[in-house]
């Protein structure tokens, strides 16, 4: 289920970026509408499941994972399409920027729809969150280390062509991937606990 959610979200974000590039106008609202619609359906399903539904922390993590994955894939495709010499104030960047912020807004609205109004957590949730943060920091350190080596010691090639906006977007992508790593690690822990409890 975790892999399917990641794959679907990545595919959604990438498809929206390509669609906007080819169409020449923003289509990010489609992605926002999909996320909000899915959040509405999931909320109804979880209400029907009652005590069998995921608890408050896990609900937040699912929405965070899907939203961050869609935004990350969208951003990655933007960088592939525009290339290392990215400049902010161009018609295509304007279109894709609108899409990015629309996806972020859709993810936030989806979160508000799905979140448990009576949010609660215990020591188990805090431990899972702590371990996930440690994993996410290691992932972030790895990405940043690679980026530092490329920027600091890479001579010639595409690294030398990176503009300031391109570097800034690379850092945003790293932060987004760190968030995905955090959510995915936590959700795997909850899944493992659920499996052990069912046995």
C-alpha cells in the first residue's frame, strides 16, 4: 500500500508537470482537485471503519506522504524540462510555479479534511516519530553531501551551468524528499505494528 501510494503520487505530480509544459497553461488544479476528492473519500471510509481506521498520527502521515510526493515529482520534472540554466521570470516558469503552489494548497486542504479533530498521540507515536526523524536526517545528509560534492568539486558539465534558481530548487527538492523519507519510515513502522498485532 505504501509503495502504491508513493508511485501513484509521483506519477500524478510528473504527469501534471508534463501536461502544463505541453499545454502552455496551468493544470495543477486537476491535481489539487484529485487530492481533495481522495481526502473526502478516505475520510468517509475511515469514519465507517471507526476503531479499525488509522489513528490521528498515521492519518496525518498518509496525507503528508501523498502531497509531498506529488510536489516532489512535479518539481523534479520541472527541473528536467527547464534544465540547469533555470530562470525565474519566464512564461513557462510562471505556469509551473502556479501549478506548484496549487498542488501545495491542495495538499493542505486535503490534510485539513482528513485530520482527526481530536488529535492524540502516545509514547509509541513519539518513538516512531523520533526514529523517523533520525532516518530522514540521514537521508537529508546524504543528499546534501552529494550536492555539496557536485557543486564544490564538479568542474564543467551540467553542474557548472546551474543557475541560482536551479540550485535553490534543488535544495527545495532535497527538503521535500526528506519529508517523504520521514513519512514513509513512520508509516512502515505503523504497518509493522499492525501486522504483528494481527498475528
